[in-house]
C-alpha cells in the first residue's frame, strides 16, 4: 500500500495549470491587435445586420374550442325508447374531427390554398401580395412565369403550373411562417400565429385562415346531424300536409250526410274511412315530430363552440434586432470565433514544433 501511487505521471499539478494559463494569456496579449480588429468588425457587422434586416411581424389569434357534448343524447335514448323512438342513429357522430385534428386542419394544403386565393384588397389576392414582397417572381423566374398567371379565375381552371405555385407557397408558409399550438395542453385554447415581413399580409392572412378553418370545422362537425334534421323536417312537413288534406276530406264526407240514419250505416262508410285516414296520419305525424324534436336537441349538442379570445390588431407584435443589441452580439460572436481560431492555430503550431 505504501508504494502505491495516488496520481499518474501524466496528471497536471495546480502549479502547472497556473503556468499554462499564464502562457495562454501571454499569447493572447500578444494578439491584442487581432482581437481588437475582430471586435471592431463584429460591431460593424452587427450594426449592418440590425439596419438592413427587416423586422418580422406576428399576427396571433387565440380561441376556445369546446366540442359538442353527446352525453345528453345517451341519457335521452333510454327515455325515448319508452315512447318507441330510436335515436341511436341520430346521436352517432363521426370521430374524424375530434380532439387536436383542427390543429392539423390549419396546416392542410386545402385550407392554406383557399386562404391564399382569398382577396387581400379590392385589386389583389393574398397570393399576389405574398409573391410581391417575397419576390418569388424573380426567384422562380427560371421555372415558372408567375407574372403571366391569373389566380383570380376558378380553381378548376388552373393550369398545372398554377397549382404547383399555390402548393409551393402553402408549403413555405406551413414550414416557416405558420404556428398552431396549444399554450396549455390541459386547456382547450388554441393559438394560431402567422409571421411575415409584411404587416398587412400577416394580419389579413391570419384572420382569413382562422375564419375559413373554423367555418369548415363547424360545418363538418354538424353535417350529419344537420342532414338528419333536414330530412326529418321535410318528412314532418309532408306528413302534416297529408294530415291537413285528410282532415278536409273527412269534414267533406261528414257534410255529405249531416244527419245520417243510425239504422243505415252504409251512409257513414265514407266518413269513417276518412276518419281512419286522419287517425293513422295523425299517429305517423306524432312519431315524426318526436324524432324531429330529438334531432334538434342532438344538432344543438353536437355543434362545437368556437369563441375568439384575441384577434390581431395594429400595430402587430414585431421581432427585430435592435442596433445596440446587434452590435453587442456581433462583437461577442466575432470575438469568440477569433479566440477559438487563435487557440487551435497555436495548438497546431506547438504540435508541429514538437513533431
């Protein structure tokens, strides 16, 4: 145990560490001119970036999404079965648009494409505005002739090149400028944000996209129950019309024999037939009305609630590199880069000398 070494031979002592640090500090002091020039260049580059880099504007909309509650239909089904009404088919809704699917709907090509083809102002569309400030007509000039394209025509009349432009612009927005998040996963609040160098475009695009997606989501969620409601309403109107006609025919048949002889029942046959028609049609109408009222309740309960909390207003939130911040960041980044360059250059020189 007495002969065992606690440290290996290649370990440094505290004195060696101090001497090594002094050596490196002396080396960097000799390079003070290089470091000073790097700081000056960093300040200049940071100032140029802060001056020429355009600010980015952020248009944000937040809203509450509350799904329709179908539990009440399950509770009503037991009561409805007592009167002979089956509402199982009326209460079933598709699970296609439940949960977080509306967030993916915001990123779909269909919604982004429809939004891009929506009006920006009286003279242009949103896609025209985007192409203008992003200068896509010049960037993509070798591939497509965007100035010759008319995006105001019907989408069914688009050429392959026009559809490709819309799809590529949608892809750029989805990957670089669109953000759809839930700030808190426990809540039903959804935040939609559009970032753009054009303040007006960001605001109009955000508002149009939110309106189109939420309208499509609402219509899709209530489509099945709405169709059931329309069918039942048409049936109720049709049966009611038949019932009114049967009542009129019964009254006419009764008026033909106002004081029928009770001993001669053949005279009342026609009026009794009409009375049976009224009773049968009335029973059918009663059942249809029951189903219609339940369908109305189901439609209301299945309708999602979408309530806007915050919408974009001028001036929009902007992110930019301030002059002082840009100068400090530029000087710091350049200084660190030069320090590492000198460090590895010195190590390489020492390695060559030792070799």
